[in-house]
């Protein structure tokens, strides 16, 4: 009798685990993102629409860019609705436990990029210690370019993550400890537009989210 109950409990546990593994696998399938007509008006998306229109035209399918955009928006909306429908059986549980997780494919790159810059000041002389992907300014590059550390400062459209200021403070403390001559540290994100293929680099840059740290008084 006991072995029978144990077997039934094991089967029930296995069924529950399989149920949630199945729906979590569905939740992890990549989606095409949230459809947005406004997003399709941006230069990168317009260039992508032209590329796909030319590709389809080469296959004998003639579509205007406007019609192609409408088809994409319909497809993306349908895919998003279908994704939501198939996950409905565990939607309440995922919301309650905050375990919902989905992955969206990057259909087009962001037209803006942010470069992390770390500078040290000895008096009025500024020394650029680190700049993202710079071949010359490589202070602490192995750590700053590690993917988990990048997540502490890489900004979204809403700005840098909450960990940005804490990371800046930690970097300034390390610089002050390594460099007795340094009196001030500046950390910022330099934002600029990524040019399309064939375009000249955009000279416009904007320094954002500037952090200033002074050496603590002894």
C-alpha cells in the first residue's frame, strides 16, 4: 500500500513538473516583439523595409514599403496574440510568482549607442583611462567588458540601470587607491548615432549621466 502511494505521488510530481516545463519552454520561444507603426518610421527600420522590399522584388513579389509594413504589423500582432493565448493556462501563476520570462528577437539594431568613459584628473590634467572598445584606453577593460558588468551600466531608452551609480563609486574608489595623484574622477556615457552602411560617421555626441567623484578628505 505504501509503495503504491509513493508511486502515485511520484507520478503526480512528475506530471506537475512536466506541465510547467512544457509551458516554460513555450514562454522561452523568441517572439517578434511588440508591433509599433511609430518604430517603423525610424531610419533603421525604413532601411530594413527597403532591403526586404528589394529582396521580395527579386523573387517576383512586388510590394510597396507601406504594404510591407502593414503585413509585418499584422504578423507581429498575430504572433503576440498567439503567444499570449498559449501561455494563458499559467498566466496567473507566472504573475503571482513573478516567473514569467520571454525572449524577443532583435529585428533591427538601436540607432543610438552609448560609450562608457572613465577619466581621472590630476589637477586640471585629464587622463582618459577607459573608453568602450577603444584599443588605447583599456584600464580594467577585462572586467568592464565582461557581460555581467556591462549590464551594470549599459543604458536602455529609460536610462542606465540602478546599479550605474554604485558601479561608478566603486570604480572611483579603485582609481583613488591606485593613483595617489588623482584628485577627481569623472564617469559618463557618451551617446551618438550609429551610421547606416555607407554613411559617414555622425559627429554629434552627447555626454549623458555624468558622475563626478572627488578624493575623500584624509
